[in-house]
């Protein structure tokens, strides 16, 4: 309705912070308005009708109003709880990492339809499809970085141009693929992670493939470990920060031996 003070949007809670006696500050990610800081008054009271919406990793339809520097909740209706996450601590921890990582690459009130869709698809993959966490994690990280403007160049060796680099490696600082031998010249200050034929094929599938089939590949053993290590290192190098939720997730996982 023209002139209405209310805004109706769909959004997922990236983060929730308790404040005052019964309120929360929510960080929402919405397709049309990007990241929003929202105050949910009285949401911690038992009588609150939209309390379920105001939990991290819940996708809902929100009715908000804007006052000053803040948005405030008027109503909320749950669309997807991702209940599978809440039944598995490791999956839940990975979901929190996905949310924190997504928050790091999104801006306040800048439309983010692709980033929102990517987060929802990642949560669906581990909550409903029960895809292996070790496979979903690197695919989510790499594709998110691509959407955020940090796409690695993985088509050929950045130095000799070979389509199938000899002993392939990913320079996680420069974001380029190279042969091990090509990268040895002037290697000071670089950080390159080893790949193999299978992990390189998976990397190219993630970066250049159909996003609807992002998690459709199969990979295991040392090849998956190489991809996982390279994706995590690439994310840390490009964003130049660590993630508290990643540390928590890794603390729940069995000890993983570094790839050779």
C-alpha cells in the first residue's frame, strides 16, 4: 500500500544478540535489501508470536518498519527452520560458519539475491539432503567467494598457460592456478596449496559450473582433503581474517591429517 510505513520482506537470521530484558538485535540477510540490522522487541517473552523466526538460521517472512537508524519487527512468519541442522551439532556448527562467512561479504542495504540463495541452498544441502559436510564446506566457501568478487582463475596455469597444469597448485593470495614448477620462480610471499587432477576438476566445477548442481560432484580421500585445505586457505587469504564459528566447527571434527 502506498505510503505504508511497513516493509514486507523475506530474510534469514545470520546472527542474534540478546539485549535489554526481552529484546534481540537480529542481523537479517534479505534478497532485495541485503543485510539489515533489526530490533525485535519482546521476542524473548513466551508470549511472543514470532519467537521462532528470531533464531539464527531461520528463513522467514518479516514485516518491518524503519525508524531512525534501525529497522524494527512488527510481525514474522516462519518459512523454513532447517530442522535437520538442529538435530546434528556438527551440521549446526557448519551452518553458523556459513552465516558468519556470508555476513562478512555482504553490505548493509545492498541487494543480495544470489548470496541469499547461495546460503539457503548450502543450508538445505546439509539439513535436508544430508550431503557430506566435508564436501559441502569447500564448495560453499569457493562459490561464495566467487559471488563476492574473489573468483580464482582456475582455467589454465597463470604462467605457462597449460590447461592441465603439471602438479597443479592454487596460489591462495593471488587467486591463480599454476604448475608447481612455474610457481617456484619468485615464490617469496606466496602461499600455494597443492591440488591433484580430481581436486582440480572439482574446483573448476565449483567455480565455473551450474550453481544448481554445485553439490552434485563426488570426491573423497586425499583429493577431497586437498580441496578442503585449499578452499579454507583461499577464504582466509582473500578475506584476511579468521572466523570464530569455523574454529568451533573444526573443534567438533575428528583430527584431519594435512594433505601432502
